């Protein structure tokens, strides 16, 4: 776990690093130090559709292609066109 803002983030052992890449210190939480706790797993959001812009090589115009993910959720619009 690593503290991030007002949350504790669970990572793989050795995977906690600060923004500059330095390892974060280990934090030990003991029962006597907690009056109560609760865990709410918040994974990455799921999207039902991903919309990706691209440049049509024949016309030079930007087009959008949609892909169904098979998951339930809103659409995700990828903002940047890669050349």
C-alpha cells in the first residue's frame, strides 16, 4: 500500500514509487492505531466503447473508429491522434 492523497493504494511488493521514481517508505498500520477502517476497491473504470481518432491517408481528414470492449460502461474517447 502507498498513501496517495486521501487514499491508500495497494500495489505489488516493491511497486510503490514517488513521482520521481524513488521508493516510498514502508508504513506499518497496527490495530491499536486504528479506531475503524473499511476497504472499497476502486479499480480502473470500465468502458463499453472506445472511440479512437485517426487520419485517413487517402483524404487527409480525421476520422473516428469505434471499438466495442464487451464490457458495460460509458464510451471512452481517445484524444490524441498518433501518426
